[in-house]
DNA sequence: CTCCTTGTTGAATGATCGCTCAAAAAAAAC
DNA sequence: GTTTTTTTTGAGCGATCATTCAACAAGGAG
C-alpha cells in the first residue's frame, strides 16, 4: 500500500522477494529449527548482517514466510474454493483436488508448508497449530450454512465433517511429503468425498 | 532372546527401559533435532558418558526408540487389527478407532511417533518415511485379499483405498497433535468408513 | 586379595548455533 | 563538494551442539 516513492540510503543488493522465496523453500523442506541461519544466508545469497537488517531475526523471517505463504495460491486454497464454488460439495471437492495438485507441485516442496515445517520451539509450534486449526472453523461455518440451505440433511454434523475434511487434507500433505503422486492424492480426495452425507 | 545369565563388570545405575521411555517421550514431542543430548540426559537422569555407553550415539538411540515403539501397542496397531478382526471392514474400522484412542492417550504424547517426530536429517527422514509408507503396502495386501474373497466389489481399487486410509490415519495423527479430542477423532474414523465401497 | 570387565563421572573437545557490531560502501539530500 | 541515511562486509560474540576421554567406581572371576 505505502510504497515509498524514493528510497534513501544504499539500496538492497539482492531481490528481497527472491530471497524470501529461497527462505520459504528451506523452511518448507527442513522445518524451523532444521534450517540454520547459515543455510538461509547461503540459499538467499546474502550475509548474516544483510539478513538481520532486512528481515529481523530468524523468527521474524519465519513469520514473514508464513504470511507470504498465506497470500499464495497454496495458502488461499480454502478461501478461493469457498468463494468460487456454488455448493458446499463443490467447494470441498475443489479444496481436496486443488490440494492434491498443489501438494505435489514440482515447483515447490511437497505438502503444505503449515504441516511440513515442523517446529520444536513452543511459540512457533503453537503459532502454526493455530493456523492449521483455523481451517476447522472455516469448514464448519460453510457446512452449517449448507445445512441451513438444505444442501446437507438435518442429520449431518458440520463439526464432524469439518474435522474429517481437515484430517484428510493434512493427511494428504503427509502423503505428499512421503512421495505420493498427484494421481494418488486425487484418488484419495475423491474417496473422501464419498463420505459426503447422502440426502 | 539371549539374556546373558550373569553380567560382568559394574552394573547399570539406572533403569534402561525407563530411560528409553523418557527418550521416546522427548523425541515424540520435539522431534529428532528438536531434542538435544542435554535434554535427553536431563530427562533420563544420566550423564552423557552413560548415555553413549548404553545407547551409542544420538542416532542409535533414536533407532532404538523407533524399534521399541514398533513393538508397543501403538506401533502394532495395524498388525493387531489385521490378525484379530474377521473381515477387512472390521480391521480397518478397528485400526482407525484404535488410532483415535491411542493418538489421544493422555499417558503418551499426542499423535503417532512416526508422524510427530519430524527430522530434517536426510537419513533419519527417509528412515521414518519408509516406515510410514509401509502401511500402504500392508493395507493394499489386505484389501486385495478382501476383493478376492468377495468382501469388496470387483470395482473397488485396493491401492486407492490403501492410500486413502493411510492419509486419514496420518491426518488423524496431525489432528491429535493439534489438540483434537478422542471423540473428534472417533467421529473422523467413522466418517472415513463411509467411504468403504458398497457391494 | 588381585585381575578384569564394565559403568559412571566431570571436564573438555571442535563445530555449529543465532546473532551483533564497527567499519566501509552506496545512494539521496543539501 | 559534504552530510545523512541505509546496506554490506567480515570478523567475532557467547551459547549450545553432539561427542569423547582419562580417571575413578563397582561388580564378577581367579
């Protein structure tokens, strides 16, 4: 929003977005404490001083990585499907099918960054846990609406379904990390949709 | 099998099994590199020298932890259900329901050790990945038998089903780590069984 | 008792961890 | 030109990492 017209002082000698992308890839593949400052500076092509001047400390850089991921197609997967698909069924099918494709995208590390980038540090762990848990609430809200609108039978339980689809989604991320192909994950997605309550 | 009748030299001053259990808990909660030798010696109540004498290096200790877990009820979950339940349907239902209970057992850390104890180290990561992937093969074999015996329709695809149940199981582990209750996971397990092919 | 074997101890190893800082460098402002 | 602002550099900080080792302790074997 507020892009300063003229930047004073010495300009950055590196592409900030590219450096952030390199950091993202490392955290994605090796997790928070599995990625060292040395690994980062190497991959980003800068020295520690530049990293700390541009991104703050390791934790701040990680936060920025997570935020950028949230604004990427992979991070907006759920939001996009919710707003573009007409029915709840279509939305959840779209979410799982997109996840199958994105979790196996050869351009990025396998799986979901929020599931893959494990962290032992308590603060970081709870931060990511909250982000993962957020999908349950989002799912439940959409399913409740679907039931009110009659798309789902009155016997259907939005909370149970929300938990189920979250588990499938996170399980697909693990499978992708373990080498599952896009085809396998697509099949898993379709099988999961078989659990959609009959009218 | 070969328990030496008489032990020569100075005896261990600590309970080896208890120490291994303490190490298991740490690796389970914080992962491989998230657990330091200092953390381990503290929790096991021994000093580094004793740890290295009794278990070898960190990697060897981790291997022993994984092996012991594989012989525990949580690790033998799949094998037990396969051999005790009469039908494939009952076996897979049992696996998911037992997983729901064990992944939320308050006596142990949440989730499945093989899913939770993330590792950035390449060797350790592939070691654990292979163990996780093993369930897909086991599942597929049982499902193939079920189809041959007529329990599953000819149209059912054992490989797809095996991948699906593995994804659900690993997703349940992630959900447990994120705070899901036993009730939630049980509901997820039941919903997953709705994907079982109709005859 | 003396050997022999094994375990424990406490200190210390070099490597790597996240991180900092004074000095030099590159730009705009004056 | 000089000043001011910002970034880069390269060295280095203390802390922690996994690991080792000589000295000592505790048991069985002779």
